[in-house]
C-alpha cells in the first residue's frame, strides 16, 4: 500500500495541566505505535470518544447542558426544552400503535432527558424502554435519572438479535466514527493519524475507497475520474460514513417489527458533497464553541460530522426497511403539534422551545429520517413537508 506522509506540524501539544487528556493521549499513542504508527481517522475518532474511562463520552465529563458555565460543551434538543420529547412522543405513540409494539429503544440516550420525557408522556403505552449506550458513565447517570420508572428501563450493550420496538436516536448518527478522504487533484487518499512528538499529525495513505457516485456519474458512459477532477478542487477533504451505513444494515437485520426515527444535523447527498464544501463537515465542540481540529485536546471535546441522510436511507432501504419520510426538525415537530404545546408555556419557556423550530437555530439544520420494518405507515411527522424526494 502506498504511503504519503504530510509534512504538517503536530496539532496537539502536551496538556500537563489536564491529566485526563494526557492519559488518553498516551494510551492512543501506545496503541497506534503497536499498530505500525498509523491509524485511519475513524479508529482515532473511536478511541478519542469511547476509550473506557478516558474517552470523551466514557470519561467523567458530562457534555450536555444549556450554558458553558455549567461545564457543558453543547446543548441537545431534550435539554433545551421538554417540549421536544413531549412532541416526539406523539409520533412514537402512533408508531407503537401502527406496528403493534409496546417497547421503545433509544440509541445514545445522553443525559437521559429524552427517555424521561418520553416515559412521562407515553405512560402505560410503553411496557419496556431499552437504552443502548456504550458509555458506562452516562449509563450510571441515566440510571439515576430514570430510577423512578423501575425495571421498565433496561440497558443493553449492543443491538439485540431480535427487535420489536420503536427506535429513537437523537444526535446518535453524528457521533459514529467517519472515514476521511483527501482529493489531491489526481486521486483519493485516506486521511489518517500518526504520532508527532507529544501529539498527533495528519497522514494520508493510498486507498480504494471513494465518495459516493452521484447523478449523471452513475451512467456507465460517464468518466467518474474526470467528474471528480471537475467537481473537487485539490486539497478537498470530505467524509464517508461506512459505520453509519453498517449500523442501518444491522438495524434492518434485527428489526422484525417496528419503526425508527433518527434526528440529527445533516444533508441529502447532493448538498453534503457540494463542491464548495472543501473541508467537509468534521467539527469539534467544547464549552459551546466549535473548532475543526480533532487532534488537539483529545478526550476533552466532542468530535462529530454531519449525517449524509441519503447514504443511511439507501442503506436502510437496500436492507429491507421502508423509508417513512425525511424532513426538517421544524416541520416534523409542527406536524406533531409542537405549536399548540408551546402556546401553553410561559414566555421564557416558549422562547426556549422556539429554538427547536426556528430556522437559524435547530429547525432547519436538524433533519428527521423515519424508517420501518415491513410495508410502513403514514407517519404523522411527515404528513406535510416530506423531502424524501431530495434524498
């Protein structure tokens, strides 16, 4: 396999005042060296986020909250307003009835806020609430928050072999590790990570992996190489999502009855791989501030990428699931009655809830994708404004 080592400076310096990140950095460096000194980025991202006891999501830090003064790094919709979960419950309840199930399964339950909101709103309609979460730290906090619901709430380490449930996943797909590709004007390289002094640096290797082929490039007569050269300027870096697509295939394999709703920030494929998006969507979050350097302060900040909703929808469909719909979070919540719920709030709480549907806040950036086992049903959340045709 060819190797192209970039002459870039290390992007993470020693953090002597932060034992947590120092311990994680040293752990990754030892493992990386044992593997020949190079990792693909998805493996680095996985280690940075999920190394037991040290990773961003598995360490002692709780990233969710409204303000940085409380030590949080970002706010999610359930933390912003309980109206989110109460409104989502309308769709979940319809899906439970349509699929004749009584179990809800949440992936990546975070602080447990969404689970609490759904359980409170749905009541006896939910006999079991399953949570699949890789973080032992978050699981402990979820357990404390949801203790009053007793043994209705259960935790799993992985997808069950057989699933009959309505699945919800809020900001889960964006946390799955991504593969980075770099276009040099002639060919694609996989962007990986190597050790550089006390930190890490980018390092590219030749690869057979490619971004999705779109539009007219799908025809046999089209020169895909020429299309890439025309569409992408040299130096373009973008993400592909084999792990997210593999997750959808695994979900399809085990879901014998039910539906799933994924809420996350992202785009359809033609927007995701727009030629002007030369740096991709990879982003880090810490203290409610964003930066684009995942190799610095490893373990102390989130690493995320927007979701290619076309890719995950096609993976689901190819595996036998039915796409129920795809739309913006604002339209989805409005279809489920969020405006009426907001009208019952006082001014301060109504202002917070409005951020869920305001275009320049979460309303447009966040999207909702619904899928189901079997023939599907007319899901309330997509009753108007369905954008499935854009995928």
